[in-house]
C-alpha cells in the first residue's frame, strides 16, 4: 500500500484556471453534470453562496469554490513545461487571473470511480466557464480544456484513462540509458512506480508502464515485493519495493526492465 496517510473518505481535487471571476450558477453546474452523467447519481441538497457550491452526489459530497487569484505559478511552471501533449500550456496558463477548486469527498467502492466522477464534474464546469486550463494537482498534470472534455466523453470504469490523472515520465540518464517514474499513483493508494535504468526505447517503456498503471488503478490490486508484471502471459518483468531514486524516504515499485 501507499505510504501516505490516506483516508478513504479524503477529498480528491482538481482546479480550473480561468480569466474571469464569474462563478457559474448552481443550476447550470447541475444541468451540465447531468448531461455528462445521465445515469449517475442525482445531485441533492444543492447550496450556493459566497462563491461556493456544494451538493451531495450519492455517497459523495461535491464542493466547488471560486478563488479570485491565479493558481500559484510555482505549482504550474513545471507541469506546463513538461506537458508535451499540450505545447501551448505555458502560454495559455501563465497569465490566468482566477481559478475554481473542485473537490469530491466521501466513501466509495473504488478510488477509480471517484476519479471518473470528479473528471466528469471538471469537464462539466469547463464547458460553462472560460476555462483556459485544467490542473490535476495529484499527478502534477495540466490539460487543454477542449481535449480534456473530449477524452471524458467516453470515460467509464471499463474505459479508464490513467494519463488524465497520473504523469508517466521517461527521462535520459547521464549514461544515455532511460529512467521512468510516475506521479499520481499515490492518490489511488498505490506506490509510485520507477525504472532506474533501461536500455529499452521510450515507446517500449511507456507501453509497459501504461499497462501496469492501468491494471493498478482499475483493479486496486497491490503488487508485492518480488512479484512480476507483464503485458502478456509470457512477459515477466521483476518488481521490487525499494526507496525512490529521488526520495529515499518513499518506497516505490521498482521495475527491472532492462
């Protein structure tokens, strides 16, 4: 299990960077969410005052708050600079004026289901505001709003998209080999994952690690020290629990994918 002091009822949070301070009306938020989750739980006990909207959504509580300041650039600079899937991230996000914090908290059967519902709530609010960027803080990720909304169109338990919430990053070591690490698995009560050194291609590393991350967040299973993972029944990539290459106080899943 993750070493974080995680409470199963804790909030998961996303933020929307905006240029205006116009808070959507509670009715507009509810209607937009119903369009995205027509078969989902019915919003109840809806309240909206002083720049905050709250409501119950089944066993969850949703809270939406307008913040009349930008998201600190110290939080966004790194994620924007490394967002290869959104080349204009820095230009689009650097000068936003305000932001909305969206949180979903409560007990549920899986953290994946809560991530999916929060993503749909984020997409719903992004469609009715002047959102210039989505910030998924737990993964250190930024997303272009229209692309995030489009990917959420088909987002379900059966069709989950880990890259919305987990950063999977390949970098080059000094000796020319590649290393890999994740940010965001902790939010699913999983150890983060690392490869310290590999001579495989970046494409091979990402293909393997994406499949493992997808398995972890979809199943909730824990990979034990000494077990192996693979994309097929024949592939065996050893896994050990080791201190992180970047933080010796944190235990990670270390894959030996040479």
